[in-house]
C-alpha cells in the first residue's frame, strides 16, 4: 500500500470518526432536550424550545406539542374535578335541610289525630323521604369516590371490631325477621380503611338480611398468605347464573326482588370501596339455597 492509499484510508477513518462523534453529540443533545421537556411537563411548567428543520428536530417538535397538549388536558381535568367537587358539596348541602324538614314534619303529623287514610299518607311521605335521603347520600358518596374527592386510607387493623360493629347494626333487623346473624370469632388483621370498609360490609349484610326469609346470615373470615377473605353467607333465595354478572352494576335489581325496598346501589358502592383500596369482591350462589359474598382484603 502506497502513501496516497494510506493517507486516503486515514482521511476516511477520521471522517467516519468525526461523523459518529457529531451524531452521538446530536443524539445526546436530543435526549437531553426530551428529558428536559418531560421534567417540565411533570412539573406542570410550559415547554418552550427552539428547533431546527431536521427530521430529528421535527420529532422533538411533535413531542413537545404532545406534552404541551397533555399538560393543558391535565389542567382542564383538574379544573373540571374542582367544579364537580363544588357541585357535589352544593347538592349535599342544599338537599339536606329540605329532606330533614320532610322527615321532621312527617313525624309531627303522626302525633296528630288523623284518619286511617291520612296516617297511611303520612307514613308514605316519611318512607319516601327517607328513601330519597338514602339515595342522595349514596350518590354523593359514589361521586366523591369516582372523582377521587374521597381518598381511602387503608391501614393494618384487626377485623374483629369492624365486623362486630356491622353485626350490631343489623342484629335487630335480623331478629325482627326471625333470622340469626352470626359472627364467627376471629383474630385476623388486614390492611383496610375502617370507615369505608365498614360501609361496604354494611351494604352487603343489609342485602343479605333483606333478601333472606328463613335461616340467617353468617359472617366469617379466612386468612391466606397475602390476603384475607371475609364471607357473608346467607340462606336466602339465591341468585341465578344470568344475574351473577349484574349484581354489582349501578341501580341493578333482580326481577324477583322488586317487591323489596331498595335502590340497587349498595353492592355497586361496596365494590367501588373494596377495589379502591386494593381488594376485590365476588359472589357465588345456588338458587334456592343462598349466596356467599366474599370480600378480599390485602394482608
């Protein structure tokens, strides 16, 4: 190989090395720019960059526009959530007093000398007002949960005090129907939000007592390595296979339960509460023999 060929090869090598070096610098600069844009987007700051007309820069420009649009969407979503929060608070506040007055005046009317038909009308007004109060309370809770206004705060706690509280709340209702409401003793602990998990279990037990006409309801627990299962077992009419997938739907009520008082929102609310704290809920049932609602909570 002569000197010219050696010089030519050397120039080619230097040119290739310079090109690779320039390209790596260019890529590093682009990655730094994208990293900076991501940081600004996560902080909610505006993204202002100057780009040249290269293809790589065009991609940077598109990415910057996308991040800017995402930031705007996030701000709009936050504003909408604030509006919803205000609306829910207004609904809760504005309806509480009229419903309380309806209930109060209905009770006062019951103490007055009225005809039998008038007493029936007063009872109907009271019952429907109470139903309206429950519906609005449930819808407000649901809206707060679904919009993230209420934040669940699970913590490791023993299950027994919560389950005893649930049993005490529905013991009288079960006795009035000639049913038993049994709680199997337990010393198991789990990770859950005591207030809202109590609400979820109350909705499940309320349904179990309401739709059971003989026998009763048993609350029991089973511990596994990673989670705890709370079973609410009833001896009611059971649920058909076609309806099992629908029982947790909002406002769903089975055809054969229309004569019972209810809104079809309790089980939906229970599912939202349980899944919102890392658990899940399922139901198994045998028509004519009863149902088992199982709540799974993380250890």
